[in-house]
C-alpha cells in the first residue's frame, strides 16, 4: 500500500468540494510507498535465473503425456475419481506392491520387493534427461506443477490406514499428490504436494489473505506545498553529495526489493477482477502457497467419522516422519551473483545476508519475511534493532571504562592503599594465616577503580533510560513493519487444539463460542490442580539452583582459607583473585550442567499442564525456561552483589558457617570487583559456548547425516554427488528447526539483555560484549536458517509475543538492582558521605574530589586488639573494614555515627534514584507514541482512498458488464 499523507484533496474536502477518485490519480506523485510483499510477487525485475520458477504462462496447462516413469514404488493408496476436468488431466496412475489400505494384520508387513539402487539411479538419470525442470526437485514429474509441501514417511510404518485416509481426503480437498522414493534410503518415501489455482483461491479467501489490488494509486505529499519542502530538497541534495553508506544493501543486487506502490485487500474469488493477476504461478508467493497447504494439512481428517485431523497429530503418532515446505533450490552457485544473478531467493539470501562477509550490512528484512514468513522476519528485525541500539550503549560504556582506566593511577583511594605499607590488616583465617599489609592489594584496588568510579551512577541512569527508549522505539518500529507487511488488519485465526489435549479430555465436551462446534473441555478443578503441581515444580527447581549457589559459597569459603595460607607468595598475595576466579569457573560449569536439566523439566511441567493450543504451550514453556535460566544465571551474581561481606561479623566475633568456615569478607576497596569478575566470565564464556553450539552442532549433525547417507547409499553416483540429488532429498538430510521454534533464540537474547541492563553499573563493558556477540549472532542465525535447517513454515505474527512483557519486566528490575548496586555494593555512597561530612572539605565548600577524599581509607578501617584472640604476632593492633569504635573506647566495637550516616545515605539514594529514573522512564514513554503520527495519517488516508478506489473499480466493472450483456446489471457492493 502506498504511504499516504495529506494532500490537496483534504483541503478540498474541508471546503465542501467533491473530489472524485479519478482526480486523485491525476495528481503528481512525489514519493511512492513501500508495501513490499503484496506487490513483490508482481515485480517484473526478478533476478536473472528466477524467471525459470516465476514465468509460467497463464494459459491452461497442456495435457501431460503418458509417462512410464510415474509409477510409485511404495505402499500407496488408491486414488479417488477426478472431481473436475482439470484434476483429470493431472492424476497419475500409481502402481502398488501390495493391496491398497491393507488390513491391520498386514499393515506392518515389510516390503517384499525393495527397489534396487540401480533402478533408482536409472530412473533419476532418465528424469534428468527428459525434463530438466523436474530434475531440480521443485516440480512434479511433468515439470509444470510446483511442489508446495513435502511429506515424508517410512514404507515400514504400520500406520498405513491412517495415511491412506489422510491422502484420500487431501485429494478431496483439491490438493494434488505425487510420490517419489528416496535416493538415499530405501525405506523413505516422499509425498509431493501441489495446490492448484482453484484450491489456492478457495483457501486464500477463507484465510483472508491480502493480495495486491489491481489499480495503483499515487498521493500528493502535502509537505510539497509548504515552504519546508525547499529545506528538505536542500537536505536531500546535501545528502547526495556525501559518501554512500556502506551498511546499506545495493538495490541492484536485490531487485526484488525495489519500491512498489499498490494497495492490498482480502482476496475474494467473486471480485477477482479487482486484483492484479499477471501470472497465476507467481501471484501467490511460495511462502503463501506453503502456508495455504499447511492450513489444509492441519484441517484434514485421517480417520473417517471422528474429529481426528491435522498433520501434527500424524507426526506425533509416527504416521509421517516429517512435513516441511521445500527450499527454493541450492544456496550456492558456480557463477558469481554479480554477473549471472541469483538462482533463487535462497541463493539471494545467502549471498546478501547469510555470508559472513555481509556482517556490516543491513538485513534485507522484506526478503527474509518473504522467504521465512513474518514470525521469523520479526525476530530478525527485533535482533537487528536491539543490536543497533546497543551501539550508543556500548560507546558510553567504553567511555566510562576509559575514564576509570585513565584515572586509575591518580585515584586518591588507590594511592592511599598502595602507600599503606605500615597498615596491618587482620588475618583472613584464624589458624594458619598471618597479618598482611594493606599495600599488598594495590593492584586489586586499581582494578576496582576501573568499574567503581564517578561515572558509575551516570552510566546506571543512562542504561535505565536506554532500556525504555529501546522498548518504546521498538514499538514504533514494529508498527512500521506490521504496516509495511500488511499485518495491521490481520487477526490470528482460531487455533486448533493440541492432540494431547484432545486425547486427554475427549470424553468431556463443550461448545466452542467461536466455531459453535463441540470440542474437548478441561474442567477448572483439573486445570487448577495441574497448575499447582507445575508451580510446585518450578519452586523445586529454583530451590535446586539456590542449593547449587550455596555449594559454590561453601567452596569459596574453603578456597579463601587455602589461598590465604598458600605457600606460593604470588597466590598468597592475590588470594582475592584466586578465590573469585575459581568460584566463577565452578559456578559456570554448574550453570551449563543445570541448563540441560531445565529444558527437560520445563517440557515435563508444560506437558503436565496440558495447554489447549500451541501458542499457549509455547508461552508457558517460554516463561518456565526464562525463569529457570534467569535464576540459574543470576542467583550467584545476586549473592555477590548484595550478600557477600554483609554478614561476616568482626574480628573476635566472626560469623561462621557450620561453626567451621568464616564467612567471606569484602576487600578494603569494595566488593564490586568480585561482581565484575563474575559477570565478565559468565557472559564471555556463555556467549562463546552458545555460538559454538548453534553453529557446530548443526554442522556435525548434517555431516553425520551425509556420512550415513553415503554408507547406506551403496556408493551410487547420485548419492555421492549431493548436487545431483533432488531438492526433497537434500532438505530431508538437513536438520529440522528446533521443536519449540524461536524460543531458544529469543531466550538467549533476553538473558543477554538482562546481563546488559541489570548489573551494568558493575560492568560497563557488558553492552560492548553484547554488541560484538550480536553482530556474530545475526549472521550465525542467518547461516543456520539458510543452509543448515529445513525451511520452516512461513508463519504470521504481529509482535514478538510474551518476550516483550519479559523485556519490560527486566527493564523495571534493572532500575532496582542498579540502585542497590550503587548504594550497597559500590563505595560511591561511603566516599560521598566522607567527602562532604567527615573529610577535609567538610566546611570548605566544593573542592577537587581527590582532595576531599584524603584520609578516606583510614576512616573506613576500624581497629582490633589482636591479644583478644591470642594471635601469635608481633603486632598488637590490626585493621579491618567496618565503622566500629576502637577497643579502647567506652563502648568497644560498637557502630560509630559514621556507620549510621552511611546507612541513611544509602537508603536515601535508593529511594531518590528509583523515583528519579522511574519518572524519567515514564515521561519518555509518554512522549514517544507507540505508532508514529505520520504512519497514523498514512493509514487513515489509505483507508479512505482504498474505499474510493474499490467503489470506482466496482462501478467500472458493472458498466463493462452492462455494455457487454446489453442489459442492466443490478449488483451492490456489500
């Protein structure tokens, strides 16, 4: 549809003038719109070699010659009589080795006459020599009927009766089937499915698929009549002089993505004359044809007289092994794409999207959507938007890190720690440890300053606002995509019941208020009891995670004592790094081990609930997986951020775990470095592991499939040379898309979003690591979808589902956690209180920060009399980190007034920070509308113009009918 804004017509309408639609067409157009898919099928500028697939003439199909090659080699079902003359032309006589639809006693009987490899090779060679179009694996044997879907079953499968009934009903629905044995496995049979023109039209009307309207319309931009147009013209001229953006894709390389201008409307056979049908074979795109066939497959019965229907149920009971739409050919070519063009859209996607050399280019979202459907297109659109929004966050994070790096040596706190050669610190353990000097931790203090400096608060506020801006602008971006992809008026169809739900509750039925048909019903008491069991399972798994975290804490306590009394001086001086590093590595191994268990438990609990539909199952499974993995990844991080060193006690009265191990203390320079190390190690290694599994696992599986295929194939030429295999055999040897769709893809990115925002105050480099990972992730996912996976069903969707709500929840949690990290974990508040209350700048106004912090370390350390614990040391007094009275005071070891001032300042900061940031977030969300105003105007304008256009088109059609028939033709537009 055209992107319309106001025009002179709006001014005429305000003046009461009547303006016909023909006058609008005469107006000079300034900027055509970009409604891609509906008109892409009508585009006349396809890649050079795509004409082979898209240029079938509109004339009736010639009667195919009798071919002796159309004999099926497997157990098959008898054909129904042809329903129409067109069907009669396209039926094939299939010979079977056994009686069709045998009795149950004979269903599991194996084939008596397996086909030899020589026969299959001779058949393939003859097909290739007789009809090159058929040998490509994209058409039936006659080379004219396009394959829209592939069904795969085993000849040895005992479910013959169900398969026969299902295929018979498919033919009754208007689909055409043709069987073909596999060249790589004698037990595999492929069922090729083709949807004729009449069937496509019938179901396109039922599914309300929007198709391009016949008449095109242009609009006049009202801005062209204003003085501002000159300014925009000058801006465009200046922009044309600037160097070309290297990130943009070359339109010459993507001819299918040229801008077109056409309206779309729900398809109707009664008004077929309204639509632009230049070529029947290219009017419905491949993805639309596959979606229509899948719609038929989901609603076709496989048992007579029963409400048993759907390909998903047949896949569940092993009647069929797989069902998938075929790829549009190979993704590689011997000829360069620049000189010879793209062979097909898959080849085009690989060359302009999935190749690693395209990592810096924008994604061709329209082509992705056209090939994989709106649901997958929205995922890559969201991933690209998230990656682009990470660029400013990563730059600010790098600036904050560099600020800490440049001020590391000049920091007053680090100087005091490095120069404290006479400050004796209390022993880290009570038996074998000795006192140590504060200057031993000089390096530790400098590293801490990298992440705990004056830019921490600013970066936390920036990231909280960034998360809001990211989500709000994604809503606008999603609105533009749904408009461009004709999803504004699309409503999700009533989903069919899951086969497990139907089997469980088939005895109790209730009338569906939408379809008015009886369907299985789950009583409320049963649903509540199952939900309670599922929730109990979730809490049990969370308690298991907490147990693992507790085990890591015990390990850290033991390691702390061992490293503090280590014989090697290097380890003894850097016991903090050694303890934190080994603890993080152990924790990472536990996290990755528990992730394997979580997926199986989430499956079990979700299936125990018996969700009614597939979308309910996916939402429930996604929520469980997010809760499990979020707690698993962040529980140890929360412990280090908010509990480490808070309950350690003091020398002489330490709190001990099991009366054996002393609780871990924070370093004199703070606990933030432990939190930073925890986040950095987990984020870095987890991203490497995920990328390796996403790329390495499918490659290994496909390699094993090819190896197995060669071993079973007997070394035939067609088997060894993969290029000679038909497309259905190539796709069968690829890996299917994940059973739960895009859940794993979204889950990985949402968990990364949590790492990027929740504890970003402790790790400013998190957005940079996320940005680098996502640049790789986009191309890795693209490579996987295009080359390693079978083509998924092109499903429709208008948003990213439950994940948007989870992202908003993470944004709210990020504000709270960053407030607590700055107030409790970092030393920002204690330094602030000392500088303005107890330091040298207390009554002297504002001075340089380093001058005001002079003496801060001495103020933050308390004194302990070592004779009270009978330490064998030459020093009587030692220092420890706390705000307590010295042993010679009237109330020894009681909290000082400075402690209460710091505590009050921390609580005040949390309240002020949260209210300030939430206020800014709410104000920004209010200022940014979910739908751009210009888009709203275009949508309203187009709706008006489309009504005018359809009305005049109908009048024109009626006038032609009246002149043709010579009589009045009474028909009103409904």
